[in-house]
């Protein structure tokens, strides 16, 4: 079986393999925002994201829709009523996350040209998405690492004042991420710690979702308005990054 998580669903490097799997008789699922795209047509089971038109080159709402759709599939697959109930109760937390003040990060990162974004477990995909958006919209050389990976080779690059954004939502990975943030501060790094309210040394507040497993969805919702403001503060148009197109057809 194959599961594809594009957004426009136009790229041959996804629709091609999915078409091959169709010819082989394999089950095929696609989570896509364009229900008429080549990938959607090649899939056996289509999960439309219903995110509406994504006008900006840097996709945001469709990424959030993919996270939620993946969680819904997981909940249904496992017959997890608790997760399904948590998803039903998610919208108010998302609204709160959208309005959470992350302006201190705009001030802290206004002049930076490089950055590490750190997460682990369910928070790692959010760190990867955040690093991509730093690159796309702000022109910052941002790289995402897990809390374990960064303690190997990347550690050699961290010097006095080196900026790190650490996502530390609730869950089994949180304790290690908080310890990493403390260690990086002791090394002299400039750490922006995104964590739930009441966490010692937290720079940015993470809104708690109805379930800890959904905290990363709220985390990226708080991140997006901040990175848009940061891009504009740096003189960039976050909706039209240079050298990028809305649909990239790779093969």
C-alpha cells in the first residue's frame, strides 16, 4: 500500500509511482488539496484536504490540513475514540494558537542568517516544516534536526550566540528537549524554547491541544503568523518567495 501526502498533487515524482502501484494492483491513498490533480486520479482512495485555494507559494493551511487528515486516518485505523474526540475539540485550541504572541521571535531573529530548528518524536515534522518556511519566506539558512541528531556533527557549529528554535510540546520527547535547551544555553547559544505555559525558561508559548499527540498541530499554527511577520520585517514578501513557483514538477 502507498500513502502520498502532497498538496497540489501535480509532481510526476509522486503521481508516477502511484500510477505504477495502480498497475501493480496495490492500494493507493492520496491526501491532496486538488481533487482533480494527476495524483488524485491515480489514487484508489482520495482524501481531499478541503483547505481551499492556497494562494501563497509557501503552503501553510494545506500542511495543517494534512496533519489533521493523517491523525484522522490513524484514529479510524486504530478505532481510537479518544483521538477522534480530541480532533473534534481541536478548533478552539487552533484559534488560540493562531492568536498567541510570538513577536519576541521576530525581534530575536530579525538579523540572523542561519538557524537550527529542533524537535523530536511527533514534533520533528513540525521542526522540518518550520525550517523550510524560514528558508522560503525569510531567506534564512535554517536546518532541522532531531534532539538526538543535533548532538552529533551539528553540535560543532554551535558557538556563542548561535540561534536555535526548539519545539518542546508535551509528550515523551519533551524532557530530553528541555535538557537539550539548557545545555545549548550553557554553551552560549541563543535558544528560543517553544513549550507549554509554565515551562521554565520557555521563550514562546505552545498552546496545549485537547490531546498531547495533537500539540504539534497547534505549534505550527503559532509559528506561521510569526514567520510571516519575520519575513515582512526583513523586507521579504512571504507569499512570493524569489526563485520559487507554486507548483514544482520534479521527476
